[in-house]
C-alpha cells in the first residue's frame, strides 16, 4: 500500500499493511524549537522558520516527513491579504493584534503567543453588527490552496488533509469575549452567547464554502475543531453543549458534506468521552487528539466503546511521556496505544496535540520509529 491507500483503509475500519501516522497539521505538528533540534539530531544543517505564529510551530519539510514515514500531507489555508503579522515590542512583550482584533503577547519566557486582549469583553448584542469582522472570503485564504490540493490528489501518494479549522468558530467566540466572561455569559447572558456564536459560525460557514468550493474535490479529510473539555470533565453541562454547540456543529457538518466527500476530523482536547456519542450521531468521522491522560479517555475504553463507530487520531501522550520519558518509554507508549486501538483499523497515530518545545529529538525519532517497528499488521504487540 502507498500512504493514501493505507490511510483510507484505516479510516474504513479495516486493517491496512501498517498503522498510518501523521505530522504537520494545525494541532498535529511540532514546535519550531523541537523541529530545529530534530534537524540537528539528524545532522541536517538548516533551520525552519515558524509557520503558525500563534503556536510557534512549523510546517515540516518533505524530507523529514519521508524520514519519519508520515502518511499525510496538508493543504493549509493562506494568510488573509487584509492583515499582516506585525508584532510590536511593548512593555508586556511582543504584541500582535490578529485579523479578528484579539491581542496576543509573547514574552522572552513564553514559548508561544498568549491571549491578553479580548475586544468584545464588554460588548452588548447590538454591538455585534457594527464590529469590524474579518472577511471570510479574503482572496489570500486561497493562496496556493487549489494548486497544492490538486497536485497532491493527482499524485495519489499521500492522504490530502484540508487544514480548515480557521481557529474554530467556537474558540474564536471565547477569544473575542474572554474565556471567563464567555462562560459566565453562558450561565447569565445566554442570548448574547447565542448571538456571538451565530456570528462566528456564520463567518466560518462562509469561509468553508469559500475554500471547499475551490478544492473540496481533492481532499480526503477536512479539519474542524473546538475544545469542549478540560483534564477532568467537559467545560459545560451536557444541556449547554446541546443548546449552544451541537446545533452549530451540525450546520458546519452539513455544509462540508455538501461540498466534499472528505471525512470530517474534529479536534477536541480533554475529557471528552461523554460527548463522543453526540459526535458520532452528528456524523463526525474522526476524533482528535485522544488525550489519553484525561479522565475517561483511556485508550482501551475508547476503543471498546466507540472503536467501530468513529476513528481515533493521536493517542501518544504529550503531557508526560514525550517530554520527560526516555526513548524506551516512548516506544512502550506507542506499543500500548497500538495494542489498545489499532486492531481492526480505525487509528491514525501521532502525538496528543503538537509536539512541544521540551520534547527531545530522540523522543520524536523514537515515536515514529516505534510506529514503523510495531505498527505492521498483523500486529504483534504483547508487552
């Protein structure tokens, strides 16, 4: 099998020749610091620049993807032409206002930009109509998208992933409002939350229509997301999820289904197991990142309960094993996740979220080398 065949077989809940693996997406890539350390470990005399300024991550180069045996290739939305990344040095650190008007700061002691200014923190419903919203059809968002998607699809070697979460309509809403105020409003100012989510979702739907009309026929997967859980439980009650979030997820899924035959990947960190039946019912095909150290997200239980109804993408612990374990620990973690989740297909392996700056390059290599060593079907993983 080539990578695309392997990948699609796994997503069909069938066993390919080996478990497919991923690196390079919005939430499945690698810190610029960790990546450049990896280049040095491999004896490569170059450095990669930051691709995602907010998270300080990179778009990995083709020779590294091949060295690691990665089966996916990404089509990223371009950067809007109406906005430029222009950080300014302030007394708080490097300060950036993004295209939505949210302010972010990076200091010498932080590894990425953190939200510090939420422009709608004190807004009322009537203020939403006059706010300076970004253009979801900005022509820059399609820069290089169609050409890359078509080329990858015509070559047919790798799974083509549309990286089109656009920071997610749900998380964008709380960034605009401020997280604390957003969740207070969910209890005390519900009409405002409905109005704000309607606005961010509406813009997101326009964006999806814009990009999928251009390249949807070339894609195998479309990325969506929005964190709805923390380490121990969901960030809201089931009732609030089904009032505020699920109906809007359904609208995004319906549009994607109209525009492409691609599978739908949904990113939700944390203890999200109680939401998985809703995700399945909505028609979400893939759950990422499978945060195995969060409550109720143990690999064995997820596979047993949901493994025939949804695919899992991720699974290798980023909280403890990758940053602080040894290469032997990483290999054991890979074997454990493969043993629990790989039988019968339905698994794409990678780190739980982006590989962070403190992950040693030896552990990055151990992750992908272990997938190649232990991920071949029929599986032989007894530990």
